[in-house]
C-alpha cells in the first residue's frame, strides 16, 4: 500500500476517534471500537509524518479518558474498555523517543500497566504480556534516568521507591497472567520477587497476601492441590511479615483453607500438616468454622476419645453457642463416637441449663434416645420436662412444637407397627402439654389419634370419651365425624352413625366453591367415605353402608377407584342390596319410566354402582355378568336418552361376551346350551339398541356391530346351526368389512367343536383379497393370512383336494412368491413354511408316481429357498442333492432313494 493510501487510512482512523469522543454516538459505538482495534496494528509513525507527537498523544489521552468515563457510566463493557486502552496505548508508544520526557515515560508505563491488567481481567493474558513488557522497558528507562541525575540521597531514595512500587505492580500483574496461562513457575518466581520487595514496600503486604490467597483458591478449584498449598502457605507467610498488616481473621481463613486443601489432596499422608494448619488458624482467630473443621479432621484421623474430649471441651470454654455445640454432638454421633457424643450432650444440658434455649438440647437428647431405642430413658426425660414445664421452667413455643413432632412421630411408628398401647402412651405424653392450653387446634387432632388407639385396643368407652372432647373443640372437622361414625358402627348405634355421616355430608356441601373460587380437594373426604362404607359393611350395618355409598357417589369423580376398596365377600352383600333396590324401583315403575326426580336419581345412582362393581369384579366373571345385567335392568327404569342407550348397549355386549366365555368352559352340554342361548338372546336385544344408536351418526368407529357379528357366529357355529351359511350371506356381500373380522371368522369356524373348513376358506380368501387391495400392503398381516390359508388347505403333507384343487393351491403359492419378490420385510419363518409345504406336496406327488407334478412342486420349494436368510444354509445342500436325484429319476423313469430321504428332511426341519 502506498503512502497516500496510508495517510488516507489514518485520517479515517482519526475521524472515527473524534466522532466517538465528540458526537458520543452510542448506536454505532461497538462497531467503531472494533474498527479502531482492528486498524491500530496497521498504523505506524511513518504513516503520520505530518502530525506532531503532541497531537497524537492528545488524541490517545482523550480516547483513554473517554473510555474510563464511559466504563464508569456502564456504557461500554470491560472488553470494549480493554480494546480502547489498547488503541490509546499503542498511539502513545508511537511517540516514544530517546529524548522523551519523564512525564511521557511515566504516562506510558501507567497506560501499559493498566492496559495489560485490563486484558488479564477479560481473559486475554497473551496480549497482556506484550503491554507488561512495554511497562518493564519504561521502568528500566525511568530507573536509568534517575541514576544519571544528580540529586540528594533522600530524593533519590524516594524516586527509586516510586519506580519499585510500579515494578511491584507489574510483577504482580505478570503473575496473574502466568496463572491464567497455567505457568506456575513464572507466577511463583514473580511473586517471590515481590515478596523480597515487601520490606521496602510494607503497604503492599496486604495486597500480595490477598493475591496469593486468590491464587490458592483458583488452583484448588482446578484440583492442583500442590500449587494451591504453595500459594496459601505464601499468603500466610506474607501476612505475618509485619504485625497488623493483615487481620487475624484473614490469616485464620487462609489457614483453614490450607488445611482443607491438605485433606482433599490426601487426608492420610497430609493429616499432620492439615492438623497443624487448623491449630494455627484457631490460635490466630478462634471461631465456629475453625472448631468444626478441627473436629471433622480429628474424626477422619481416628483420634482417641481423650483427644476428642479435649477438643469438645475447648468449645465450652470458648463460649460457643448452644446450636453449634448441638451440631458437634450430631457430628460425633454420625461418626459412631456415641460415648463422647452423649457425654458432651449431657454436659451441654448442664452448662446451658439457665439458657432460655435449653429446650433445644433437652429435646435433641430425647430424640437421640428414641433413635437408639432407649425409650425408657426417653420417657424419663420427657417426664422431667413435663414437671419442669408445669412448675415454671416453661419451654419456648418452638420447643414445644418440636417436642410434639417427636412424640407424634414416635407414636405413629408404634401405631404402624401395631403396638397400639405404646402409641397411646406417646400420645398421652403429648396430651400433658396440651392440658396447659387446650385451645390449640391440634388438641382435637390429638384426641382423635388417642381415640383411634383406644378403638384398636377395643376400649370403646375410652374412645367415646376422647371423641366427645374432640367434637367439643372441632365439631366441623370431617375426621371428627368419621371417628364418631366408626364408634357408632362398632357400638351398633345405626342412628348415631347416620347422624355422623349426614353431618359429614353437610360439611362437604358447605365447602362448595363460589364463582371464581378454587375447587376444594375431595381426595380425603372420598377416602373417608370409602373406608366408612367398607367398615359398615364389614360390621353388618347395611343401612349406614347404603347411605355412605350414596354420599360416596355424590362426591367421587372416580367410582372405579373408590370401589376397589370393597372386598370380595362384600360383593355378595352389595349384589343383594342392588337386587332389592331393583325390586323396589320396579314396583314403582308400572311399565312407564319413573317421573319423580328423586326416584330417577336413585335409579341412576344404583345403575352406576352396579356398573362400577362389574368393573371391579373382573376376577369373577359370574359376578361381573350379574352386575352388568343389574346395571342394564336399572337403566331401563331411567328416561331413555343416548347416554342410557349407550350404557345398555355396553352392558348387554359385556354380558354376552361373559356368557360366551362361560359357555366354552361349561362342564355339561346342558349348561353350555343354556349359556349360549342366553348370550344369543342378549345379542339380539343389543342389536336393536345398536340400530337406534347407529342412526345418530355419532359412532363411526364403534366396534359394536363387528363384535355382535362375531359373537353370534361363534354361538351358531358351536351349536352346529344348519342355517349358518344363510347367516353369513350378508357378510360375504359387505364391501367395508375388515380383513381382521374375516380372519377371526375363519379361526372361529375351525375352533372345536365347530368344524367348517369351507367357511374358513371363503373368509380367508376374501381377507387375502382385501390385504392385496390395500396401499401400502401390510406385509406382516398378509403373511399371516397366507399362512392360515395354506395350513387350512394343507394341514399336513397331503393337500385337501375336496376343499381346494391343486391348481388353485398352486396359485396361492405363486401369489406368495410374487409378493416376496416385490416386497421387503416378509418374515423368514413364514417363507420357510411355504418352502416346506410346497416341497412336501412334491414328495407326496412323487409317492403317487406323478413325477412331473413332483418335480414342479419341489422346484417351487427351491424357489422359496432363494428368499431365506441366515437359515438358508441349513437346507440348501440337502435340498439341491434331493432335487437332483428327483430329476435323475424322472429322466431314467425309475425309483430312487428320494422318498426315503423325506423323513430325514422332516427331522432337519424340526
């Protein structure tokens, strides 16, 4: 590039700086800064011969000051500030000369140091080193100038100290850069050099102490433990050079971190060094962190109990707070030092006995005793606390709450373990505190828990007393009413039970949300109603059970989930209840639908109950069928609409399916006939309902019609109905029938005791046609269909000529072969079956002396062999040899050992 272009380039560069400073254009600021940073390396002093050094220096200083101002105002970020300082410093360096003034040199040193530090801070230490080197050169020049001048000794010393102070800073910055570049050797050399300068620069002790501490933290986080211990040791040593330069708290912090690094490095090898460091830290400044770290260190080192005891007693003498001491006890117990932990805990309780927070220690002691199964000692401690609480040494509210938590949790565990007497004892301990202030809302809950224990212990009178108090304090609680209901059931008091469950219903009804209010959670009430219904049934209280079930239906959104709690033996009782309800409602029916809203609601309620009980009776198909039919009969008493018709359809469909299943397993022909005829009658009723629903057009994908067809066909086939062909005539004419339906008909036609191979063949042929018409063809379903068709015609080695001619059979094989050739993914085992079937037909033909046909069928088998995968090698050699023997026999028109080989081949197939 020629000089003219260079001059123009610099003028452009100058304009950018002036626009940036004068116009203060924030929108284009990032681009302008990047442009200056990129261009500065292409500008030198020769390109600015017509511009005076003073003008360049002024431009550089203005840019520098502008960058500082904008950074303070948070207009530019640290990276942009570093770039601007970089540009300004480069401009200043262009003006350097051997005759530069001391002020210019000082300015260059300062700008180089700050620019380098800026690059270190933004993560670019390599560029930073260039500026640090410029600063070092400036310092050497400054020092040389000082030594050449003649001045007083005091003035010379002061100037030399000023240079040394700047040198100290540059060395520290270079150390930071070296750390960033993972150069420990250079960093440590610089820091040790700075350390030697501290006697002349005592004010820099704290700075270097903090710098080394930060290096220690950084290298520790990088798992460079050896380097970290060096830096932390140096940090401590530097802090001790002169008294009062660094606070004892900071020195202790450094030593604690040093001890931690030793432990992380190798807690066995460096145990002693870690212990020395923490002891020294605690000597410098004793605090909780130091004592806790020492305790952890001693526990890791398997220290003797005597030394541990000495350490914990130091905490008492150091006036450590109660909470900290309790944490130390927990640490000792967690590390299996129970004897020292419990001794220290007893000492703490005695030492802090006058503290208002002593309750924390006492309750912690109780909790530990309970965990150690020392329940007798725990109960003694509780009695002491109760006596003290009642005689004036009252616990804080927080401590009482914590004690209740301990007692209730212990009682709950005993209750869960079915130790109801022990649970009652813990609840009674809790009760003694509530006797001082029974207004607490948890008092009623405690009384309910006590009543529950009495119920399990069969102490009904005491349970009644407890619940009477609970009702007095919290009558509108659903659990209160539930326990009153339960006690009334056990007492045989139906009136009281109905009163309690009605009250519970009223409480739930009052919870109904207003508009825009959140819906209340019904899970707990539904659970209680479910348990109440179950409990009433178990105790023979059918009236109470029916009322409870009524409310259960009212509030439950998932009856199926609720009724899972009912046991098998209760289903018979419920079935009796439902039959009775059906009988009573039918008496009111008189051939016309019910008109009273209450009666209609009753019918709907019982219908839903019967439906859900049917669903829950899946393990007993007989009960399941009866419940579905009860639901159907009850639905006939309800006003007829689409919902009711759909329910009736499903009930009849399920009942028919269940009767059909039972008919298959019937032990006598009479029972089978009865079950199948009943299923057929239900199918005809279901058809009538389905025809009505179908006209609505709301059931396009409902499988009802298909299921009814299959159920009726199966029944007629099993009953050997002479009109079965007539029944199927409409089926063959259907254009939208699914292949799966036809394949099911084929399967049912051959399922014992039915035997209708012609129907099965016709169904499979139609299904095969449907498969071939679909786009794309389902390879797996096609292969299954052709499999069933071939096995139907050729059940063994001999084809059924009455069912299908050989020519038609050949067509099916050819069709499968063509399909194999045009489609991928055909199952290998299905291909193997086709090969074996065609080969065996060839063998059969050979045995009949029909050699031409035999060669044709065996050749077909070889064509299927071509499509086999990994198992092809198991058959290829043998079949090729046998086929060659067959061809030779045909040529010579004489017998061969070929037929005798068949048995061997069939064994190979196995």
